């Protein structure tokens, strides 16, 4: 009887450990504090990065953003329920690249493949057959695509702007080979970035409030002095 109880406890502990491991493996990786906003002619799309999943890819892509490389670029592919893909900046921009932008845009990054799943909102690098050929083209997933798992480097996810992606999915398209492409240009008009950790303005608001209060007191003093 005692031996049976011991085995039951061991089995229960094993099942609990297994459930814990499954839960941990299914948890979403932590987003970094940086946010990037693409302002398109159909609305804004904001996304963040997974530095712990693909550090080299994140460093490269964030540098491209900081240099303004995605400005005037476009989404060359919109396949409803699958992907909205941003063009490589070297061939996709309307504005010419300066030397610094081109130097970074011509770099490729090693394929940082992970066990993160390709689901709607995920950012995934485009590449050629060479697993280390990713440069600046990437996809925003518009649905689940398990056949891409482990084959393409995931480096972030969309944090705001799913309504913009849904607008893009409704646009007319044409098919060229394996690509479903919009019939009109979806332009990334401009981009900017910010840090969520630096956006807490409580101190600044407090200082401004004190300054405004002091100003109101001074104005009242002058009013009482000059207009009794």
C-alpha cells in the first residue's frame, strides 16, 4: 500500500513538472522596451523586438530603423491570412540611400532560428535559400504559418496596428509566381521609434505642474499689484 502511494506521488510530481515545462515552452518571449512605428498611407503599425530570441537580427534591424532606411519603402507582398512583406530597402525605397544607409542595408545576418511559432502579428525575416542571407526584407504574419517554424528567423511582433494590417488584407492584389502582391503601392511614409521605459513622464509632469502653479501665483501677484 505504501509503495503504491509513493509511486502515485512520484507520478503526480512528474505530471506537474511536465505541465510546467509545457507552460514555459509555450510562453511568449519577452519584448524589449524599444518600439518602432511605421507610418503608412493606410495607417500606423507599431512593433517591438525579441532581443533574447534573435539578438544579431534585432541589432541589425533596429539600426536600419534608426538610420531611416525604411522611410519611403513599401509592402511588396500582401497575402491575406499569410503575410504582409516589407521589401528589401535597397530596391524598395523611393528615396536613394546615403552611404551609411547602404552600408548597413547590404549586410546580411546569420539565421537565428528558434522555437517561437509563426502566428499572426509575428515579425519574420525574409531570406533566399541560404539560411544566412537575410538582410532587410521581413514579413508581418497575417495568420498562423507552422510550415515556417524553425525555417525563418523570428525577431519581434506587432504591438499596435492590427486594424491597419486588416485594411491591407482587403486591398486588391495580383499574383506573380508564388507572390500575391497589392495592385497599388503601400508606402511606408516615415518611421520613428521610442523606448517604453523612457516614456514614464510622472517626474516631468510633476515639475511642469509646479512651474505652472508658480506662474499662476506670480501672475496673480502682478494682477493684484497693477489692477487692485
